[in-house]
C-alpha cells in the first residue's frame, strides 16, 4: 500500500462511529460524480486531495456535494455571508444526541416520526433538521429570529419536497426569548438542540478570526473574512455564549414537562462552571456532558432534563411505545 493510500484510509477516530464522514473525503470519487467541485480541490504537501476550508465558496460547494452524496439532499444553498457549517461536526451533534435519547429508552436508539426535535437557531443552512431527519426519520421544528434565514431554510425544504409536517420552520419574534414563542401550547419535544452564538460582539469575532489567520501565517489583507461566514445573530449576541445559554437554562424551567432533554453546544470550556452552577440552581434532575472532537477543535454538548427515571419511563411508554403510536408534536 502506498503512502498516499495509507493516508487516505486513516480513520477520523474522533468523530462518532455512525458519522458518515469518519473517513477522509474521497475527493477523486466526489469530483467524478459532482464535477462542479473540481475547481476547489487541490493536492496538498501530504498527498491529500483537499479544499481551502478558509474559502466560504469552497466550503459551500463541498457541503452541497456531501449533502447530495450522503444524505440525498438535491438542493442546498445559503445567502452570501451566512454561516456555512462543516457537515461532519453538525452530524456528530445529531448522533451523540441520539445516543443521549437512547439512555431514556433502555439503550435503544429511537427512529422515525415518533421523535420530535426543536432546533433553536436553525439558521439559513437548516443543517441539523436535514441530517436528523435523513439519519433517524425524526420530526423537527426549527426556530430563528432572522427572517432571511427563515426564508432560506424554507426554500431548502421546498425544493427538496420536504413537507411542513416533517420539518417546520418558525419565526421567533422576540430577541429576548428562546423557548417562549418557539414552543406552542400543549406541544412536546423529545429533544431540544442549539448551537448558540458564542461571541460577545462582532469585534470579538473578528479579532478571534484574525488571530487564527495570523497563527496560520496569513495577513489580515489575505484573509479578512470570518471562517465559514456568519451573520450577527449567528455568531454573536450581547453577553456571548454564556449569557445565551444562561437564558436557555432559565427559560427551560417553564417547559420542564414539555421537553424531555434540553441540550446546547458549549464551545468555550471556561463557560462550563457557570453552566453547571445554573443547572444546579434550577434543580435539573440529570445533567450530561458529551465531548466531541473534530481535528484540533474540541466542543461539548451539555444536556439536562427535569424528569427523573420514573418520569422518563412514563414519557417513553406514552410517546414512543404507545399503540397506535402517537405521531406529530402535539401532546394529544
């Protein structure tokens, strides 16, 4: 086996075992099937075919191809300067949260439309609902405060002929609320997921990006844009990640019987002590921290529930194992 073949076969062991992108991208085969990707692919010094992941156009092109090839999504695009997320990392959240849900179901992963998920900040890309529905058949509601992001997500669903009953996109009208306005009366969700804005200001976001480019040997003039793009509401908010998650935790108390597992990504390890303190304060019954790694980037999912083991069993038997099964999101 040649050096190049050995490199190609290297497993990204940090990704979830069910992640379709555990192996390095087979760019040769991808280009064969999707020639439009070829203009962005080159061979680096380690004999890898790759793209410039600092180029938003290249990342968008790769995402379109990956979503087509692995998930059967025929159309996917986002407006210029909106967040263009890496597909493997987003898929990892879905797979790890599926394992979390299995912990309330005797270790069995629940598939199909008996499972309802709320995606806080669905974004213009609609990535989590697309992957979650294709991988597990779950139903989704995605909420967002940005009307352009809402329109983009709806267009993706419409052009892929995904019905509103399968993935519903809702406008969040209040910048002060997270679950209020997103969850309707008598509605129940098995999971709530969120990728919160993690910077406190656009200035902080730009400074962090410039430090990254400097470490990679680029000048400000060479790489002036944010990695993977991103609008204000996607990448920063007043108080940053810590304040956003704190609001999530505070509001979750009002929906303790409406959501089985709340969860959020935490990008900054330094925010964890404050998050744990808040969860103890509100009386969460169970708190889990799931660590994810993609390359050198480490992130965490913090999940919490207000239901004890007995109440989780009642939830499971009522929603997942009833006959006939209770479909949809309403608590009928």
